C-alpha cells in the first residue's frame, strides 16, 4: 500500500452548517411549509428522490398507485411512471429519467427534479434551512448588473436559442438574487476555454479580469451553465472531452449583448465550485466521484474501503448519545444509492452513507465503544482505505506516533510570562489551519492560515504583555491536527481556549461581518463568546453577525475549559479580504479579542 498523508482537518464553512445538530438530515420545504419526512432524503446518482405522497399532501395532486404504474394527476397534466423504469409519460409524451422510481424504506420515491421541471417549480438548496425548497420561479433579474452565485444549487434556467434543452422541454427560470462582485470598466472577451482535467475535472475560463457570473446546475440533460456578465466577443469553438468520467463537452454561446453563456455537458449531476483566479479568469472544479463504500473486517480490525477519483478531504466529528463516528467526505458526490444497514460486528453497530449536502458525502458509524480513523491509505490496485482504530482519537494519535518512532508528548509553544493584571491566567491561542491546510482562499489569493497566524501572534503579544501565560497551538506555518489542538490546551492546563479564524460563505462575496462560536451548552464559553464578540465588533466596526454554540467541532468537544472560535471577518468577501490582509487591521482585531478576554477575566475571576 502507498500511504497518503493524513488530511483530516476542518474547513470552517460556517454559513453552510447552520443546523444546531451536526448530523441533521437535509430538510425539504414546499414554499414556506416544511415537509414531514419519515426518512432522510435519498440521493441516487446525484438525483434527489422524494416520496410520491408529498405531491398529494403538499401540491394537491391525485396519486394513484397500482402494481403496474404510478399516476400523478395535477390540474394541468398527468404524469405516469413505473417502478424500475427510466422513462415517464406526461400527457402522452415520453421522457427519459436519469433515475427510475424506486421502493426505498417502505416508500415509493421519484426524482424530484423531473417533477419540479414539469410543474414549472424551482428546486433550490437553501443554506439557511439546510435543505431543499420547492418554490415558484422568480423573475429573471436585470442584465444591467453583473452578479455571482457560488452556491451549489439545482436551479433551472431557460436555455438560449442556440443551446436548446433536450426533448424534455425548457426548464423554469430561477436565478439567484443579484450580487455585485466586480464590474469591469470595459467589456472583455473570453480568450479561451481550457479543460485541465484531473480528478476534479477542472475547467478554466480565461478572462482579462474578474467578472460577474451566475451558475445553474441543470438536469434533463445534466449540465452546468455559467453566465458571464460584461463579456464581449464571439463564442469559441466547443471543447470535446474524451474518456473523462464527469465532463463530456464544453460549449459557449452569446446569450445577449452583455452575457456569454458557458455550458459544461456532464455525464451525471454532480456538485462543483467556482474559484476566481487572482490574475483574472474563473476555474470550475467538479466534485470527486465516490463510487463505492464498503466496510472490511480483518481479524479484530475494521477499515472503510471506497473508490474515488482522488484522495478526498475528510472531516471527522465525534458524537455521543448514541456514540457515533461521523466522516464528512468533502467535495464528493455519492454515485451509489444511499444506505443505512446494521452491522453488529465488534464495536460497530450500524453503518450509513448519504449525500448530506451537494458537496459532502456523510458516512456515519454508530459504535458501542470509541473508534477513531487513522491516516488514509491508497491501494496499489486503486481505491482508498481508511483504517479504524479501536479507541479514542487521542489514543489513536499516540499509537500512530509510537509506530512512527515519534515522541508522543505534546509540544508546548509558549512565550515568557510577565507580571500584569492577567497574571495567573493561561490562554491557548489557536491560529486555525496552517501548513498543508490553507483554509479559505480569498479573491486576491489570500490564505486564511496566514491571516489567522498574524492575528494570533498579535493576540499572544497583547496577552503576554498583560501578564498572561500564552501557549500557541502553532506559531509558524505548520499543520497541527484538530485532535492535537485541544490536547495542547489540556497539557498546558489552560484556563481559556481561543481559536482565531477568517470566515467564508457558500455564496462567495455575499456575507460580511464578525461572529464568534462557542462550545454548546457551556455557559462559561457562551459568556466568553459574547464578551469577546462585543469587544471585537467595537474595535474593527464590522457587522455584528452573531454568537452561536456548536457541538460538532473537535476543538470544542475535546476541551474542558471555556472555548471559543472568533471568525474575524469574511475572507471570501472582496472588501473584507482587503482589511484582513492589512497588518494594521490584524493588530486592531487582535486588540479587540484581547479586550474581550481581559474583560471576561477581570469581571469573572474569583
């Protein structure tokens, strides 16, 4: 086996994970009404499936089910489908389905995208409710302003005349609200479309500078549409992609005088993200394809084996009551059917996998005793395995260190202690990310790890000058795992744990402001977060977003002292990135955090 470096780390996409419980399944709304689901939503080959009963209960359809067919009678059309058959009949016309209706967990489920297209409804992923919403299409926004949508969504859009949709007919229009990213002073041409390939099927759109854009992930047929605003010139020749699992071809056309449309034809619906390049142009990265997940047992040891186009990033969360090991496989699309099956072997009672969000595959092992993942390994014959250690994360870390001949003690990095009003206080300063983990990347190419470190070092200086004992989880550009960080705090006997981060939003460039996270259900952590948030906002005068408790972060769950995470600002917002890059602003932000710590300590010390 070829060992791949351990890449477990948390990407703090705060606005994406807004639910109070980290394992909450995707919700479904019809308009403003939440649908009462008996089972979690099923995703098969990138297609969400929902029970047919929903159409009668929430959309007024008459549903008739016989052994031969499924009939959905709406006011203006009748849809006929059959279990296991990848076709449907709408008022006598036949359409091909990406996924056939199926019988899952006692319910008949059908592809929601196909039905919503037929009804002229939009299907959007709403990060505020952490779920899908069926709603009437909105009016098309004015083309006078460029706008961007980085949200992975399943919106539909009417195709221009030279890019006609398939025989399934035109889809409904449902763009997102306009957001100004950048307005070029003069029109720019699309210079080139480059298929860069690779495991993420990267596509580069070569532009002179930034431009406004909007994306739509469509089906019937599967394709990603990118509208580029303020882009002149003629359409480019199509790019034919051969022997690639995700992209079939890339086309361009002139949508109107100010809009160039790019269409990536796909083999199957999959998540994606758009990355503006600092020098200009846009890069599209599609999700890795996760095509199999199997639990293997070798003696008393277990390991997860899966096939993916490259080694994915895996976030690890430990939950209790019941005891669960949660593995969030980032930037992946589950190409197989979701499953939930009993195991009842050794420490593992149950295994389930599903498409948790459009870009995250969630694997959950319900266990009877603690288990922790070891470094990801790549197999010579292809695929990957994730060994599972029988014990806690700390025990797994110590065991791995022993096997590699490394010292198991935690390195404490602290600054000299001086006399002052904070004498006797030990604070762990945790600059988030580092080394191979850059964190969020801004429009100008700024790395979050660099911003966090700069603010963290300023904060440490303020604290030490006031007499506090300061311990850093890192004081240079190195990678420190999320499991080591709380261990450093425990070993140091810390009184407070302060993690410093810069924020990001799934819709790049839309969110602004400061927020502070704290360990949920801990009054001391909540009070510390509230005090620090007040002082930071007062110091840097950004929008006061909120404080909120989190029970799904390893750095919180494995700490005992009051613990908070300060998200100073949004690095993916062009304006706030300029501030976060500036040493003067970094120092003021650190001063604000220090003021909050000082106030909390002096007001609450015994």
